[in-house]
C-alpha cells in the first residue's frame, strides 16, 4: 500500500521539478539576454611617421602616460643636396601624441630609419574602456539603449561589474570582416545568423586594471 502511494508522489515531484525548470528557463530568457561573445575595447590610435628619415629621438616606452600634444619622438630627414653639390640642412619633425592616454605598443627603436606611415607607437585611453558584446540578430529587437547590464570579466571572476547599453552599432559584425560575403545570391550561399556589435559603458572599474581585449560575459536586462 505504501509503495502504491509513493510511486505517484515521486512521479508528481518529478513532473513538478521539470515544470519548474521549464518555467525558470522561460522566465530567464524573457528577462535576460546572455552572451560570452564579448570583450573590453578602447580606441587605439597608431602614431605614424609623417615622412621618411631617421628616428633620432624616442621619448616614450611601453606603459608611459602621455598627454595630447606631447612630443614622443623626433624624425630627422635625410640631408638634401643642392645643384652645386653642397649638402643642405636637414629638417626635424616632432611626433606628438594625438590624445591623453597610455602607450601600449612601441614597435620602433631610436636610431632606425622610418618611412611615411610606419607606426612609431600606439596609444589608448585606459580610462575610456567599454565592452563590445555581439548580440544575435534574432534577439536584437529586445535590446535597447540604456538597459542595465551585468558584466563578468574573466580575469576578475571574483568581481561583479555593472554597465548600461550605450550604442547599438548600425551594421553586423560580418561587415567589418576582412573577407565579407559579397555575393549572398551565389549557388553555394548558406544562411547563417548574424551578430550585431553592442557597445556597453562600464559604471566603474571596481578598482581593477582593465585592458583592451580582455574576455567578458554580459547579461543584458531586456525586460
């Protein structure tokens, strides 16, 4: 008798657990959009040589803080020859930082020859770090500017970060690819879901050092 009562009770509990799981899944998908296809990003500007010559001075190294207009190096052009065969004076060009920020790359060394367009240094503002998350196009209708976002940075798994949706980029991520699909009407076309970049502003850095490229997981509060 006891066994006859226990079996229906167990079945009922199992069905209740399944129902609760389905209800939670529906609620979670209605309330949140989650993705780990995200990373920290910032504007990185390459400071390039404006003319050919020799990098006679290089005043910065990796990690240095710079201000807009600060001279980070000097290029001295090659000597010029006049019609009489005498050598003319060489002009020096100061290379300056275009922004306040931090030097994150110095691919040159003092004394080397440079050509127009050769990167001298790369600078970014580490105080203006944002999150770029890639949202499935099928979920984009639920994402709006101003929505709250919970942020987890892989490097700091013990710290919770918060933010807000700042901007929804007006193009799919595929349009920025080096080899975008230019012929979707070809016979070998395969339809794939597209991703839309969404820019998220961090409400604070939590006292942590945030660096461009760090992996991030985000939870957007869509309802």
